[in-house]
C-alpha cells in the first residue's frame, strides 16, 4: 500500500512537474518572443530616430531657404517702396514743371494778344497818318466835274 501511495504521489509529482515544465517552456517561448520583439522594436526605434533626424535636417534646410527667400523678398519690397516714393516725387516735380509751362504758355498767349492789339493800334495810326495827306489831296484837287 505504501508503494501505491508512493506511485500515486510520484504520478502526482510528475504531473505537476510536467505542468511546471510546460509553463517554463511557455515562459521561455514568451521570453524569446519578447526578446525578439524587443530587438525588432529597438531596430524600429533606431530607424525612426534616424528618419526623425533626417526629416528634422530637411526641415531646418527648408526653414533656412525660406527665411533667405523671405529676406530677399523683404529687401525687394523695401527697394520697390523706395522706388515708388521716388516715382511719386518725380510725378510731383513733373506736375510742377507742367504747371509752370502752362503758366508760361498763358503768359505768351496774353503777350501775343496784347502785341496784336498794339499792332492794330499802330496800323490804325499809320493808316490815319497816311490817310490825312490823301484827304487833303482829295479836298484840294479840282473836281473832275468842273473840268468838263
């Protein structure tokens, strides 16, 4: 009976030992899978870190390029604003010149009118002066009716 008991305890022990061994194997498989997963994740993390660094470098390059373009554009804008101010001043100056020339033209027209009036007066006076001797000549000349 002690042998049966020993046999029963041995079976029970072996059964438990097999269960523990199976659990250990399962845990070892899980550990191996975890180690493999950890290695894969580490590799993926390194790959992502490199990708992040590459993207970050590209971003910095793009930011520098855009900053440079913005600086150039700002300089161009300032230059164009200066040109616009210069052109506005030129327009103001040209307008003044045009106004002065129009005033000069008006003065010439006024002077020409005055000159024409004076010319008419002088011509009228000359005609009057030339007409006086003719009037005398006509008055003093014997009439053609008396000769007939």
